[in-house]
C-alpha cells in the first residue's frame, strides 16, 4: 500500500473502430505532469463498518516550482506571525524581523504553472449489495481454516 512516485497525463479521443484506441495524434490532452504520486485510500463499502472496505487508487499531479514558490510565501507568513507574537509578549520590535515579497506578483507564483488535471481516480464501482459482508469473527476464522485452492 505504498505511494508510487510520478505523475500522469490524461488524454481522450474518439475511437474510429470500436475497441481500438484512437491514434495518438487524434487524442486531446487534458493535462498532466511528470511530478505526482499514486496511492491507495481506504474506501468504505458499508458505511460505518470497519471490516468491509476496499483500497481505491488515487493519483495526484503537482508542479515542484509551484510548491517551492508557495513554500516561500508560507515561510514569510510564519516568520511574520512569530515576530508579531514575540512583540506582543514583550520583545523589542527592532529585534524582530518582518518579511515581505519583493513585489505583489510573487503572490501569483504558486499558481503560475498550470498542469491541467490535478487529481484522477478511475476504479470499479463496488456497491454494498454486490458483496457478502464479513464480520470480525469471519475474518479471524479464515486465517485458521485450510483453504481448498483447486
């Protein structure tokens, strides 16, 4: 259940022949990134039942430059909050530093590089009525029973 590094690209295209994927040049890109990860999330099949669930794959794209630029702004904000807290708790204002971006355009940097599609999830739909639920005892009993694998 580990995260898999690497982003994804998503494209759609109409099939000329049913069942045969469309040619690459006929595909329309919805975006993508080389950076991202895919991971599993626990999905409940039966609400409020901790024994009957399934792993569902989620994929997420990101742009490292957007993250870096966002972290710079967050760092400045944290520094400014800490300086303010020091001042209201008795520190000398001249000994506390406040940071500001060099221009107002810096606030747009974390969203500058558009990657298109950020999240993606495609999986089977499993409904409660399509499964035979197991209780805790059923699960524990299955560990001790010999299984016929023919």
